[in-house]
């Protein structure tokens, strides 16, 4: 084999290598041009679906009964977040021991208490006559949509649409008692 032949072989190898690199680049160009367009389109569509799905869900919860059992939610509820949610209530309610009635009745020891039972507070007829006690389920239903749950209640509050907000605030209310009710 002379050096001329070796040169030819080297040239061949180089050409093959160049063709490969060229092909690789070409497919990369294809990949780069096509992939993002397709992906962007798909993500947009998917997002629309998610948005409309959650909008539909929000509509549902505004009218429907609570879906997830409150005990399940309470098990993973966060009392600090409940304190923040309670800011929406504190305009009308005090929850500390010995707290006075405001626009709404004081809420110390409210879990499992008889509904509408504070002697020193003037309830609406609807709430005074409602009966039963403030179990977790009753609180969860009432706080979702007060006016719908107890028709004629004078609590002017739109309700807490998010399950977690209700669970967090109920866990917070529960802690204001000498003997917090068990979560079973
Ligand atoms: C705008 C004032 C207002 C806001 C805000 C408000 N409430 Fe009330 N709440 C009332 C009034 C008034 C009543 C008495 C309702 C009746 O007599 O029909 C009441 C009653 C209640 C009762 C029944 C108490 C009992 O003694 O039986 C509970 C429980 C309650 N509210 C919890 C809450 C929680 C929790 C929030 C916040 C998420 C909240 N409320 C927000 C005004 C309010």
C-alpha cells in the first residue's frame, strides 16, 4: 500500500464522517424547527382544557354539596392557614375565650355546640329554629354557602368555596376550646 492509497482511504473516511455530521445537523435542524411548534400548540390546547375544566368545577362547587368528607380534609388541614382564612370572619366574629359577640355571635368552643344557642345573642329565626349541633359536617356545609345551607340566616357572607379553606378554618375554630373535639 503506497501513501497515495492511504490518502484515498483517509479521504474516504473523512467524506463518510462529513456526510454523517451533515445528516446529524440536518435532522437536528428539522427537530429544532418542528418540535417547539407542535409542542407549543399542544400545551396551549391542554391548558385551555384544564382552565375550562376547573372553571366548570368551580361552578359546580358553588351550588353542590361538599364532596370530600370533612374528616379527610381535616386530617391534612393547616391551622396557621386557618388563622389567615379567619381574617374573613373576624370582621363579625371573635373566637377567643370570653370574646364578646360582634355582628355575629362569639365562636369560642363552637364545634359540636348546639346551633344558634347563645343566650346573649339574637339569632335570625332561621338559625334559632334550625336545631342540631355544629358537627364538622354542619360547619363544612354552612361555610360553603351559608345562605343556601340555612335559608334565612342573617350571616352575610358568600361562603368559602375552597374545600381546603373550610377545612383549615374549621381546624382553627376547633382549637378554641378547653376540650377540642376529636377528629375521627
Ligand atoms: C358579615 C358578618 C359575618 C361574617 C364575615 C361571617 N359571619 Fe358567621 N355569622 C354572622 C351572623 C350575623 C351570624 C348569626 C346568623 C343568624 O342568626 O342567622 C353568624 C353565625 C355564625 C355561626 C353560627 C354560630 C352559632 O352560635 O350557632 C358560625 C359557626 C359562623 N357564623 C362562622 C363563621 C365563619 C367561620 C366565618 C368566616 C369564614 C364567618 N362566620 C363569617 C356574621 C358573619
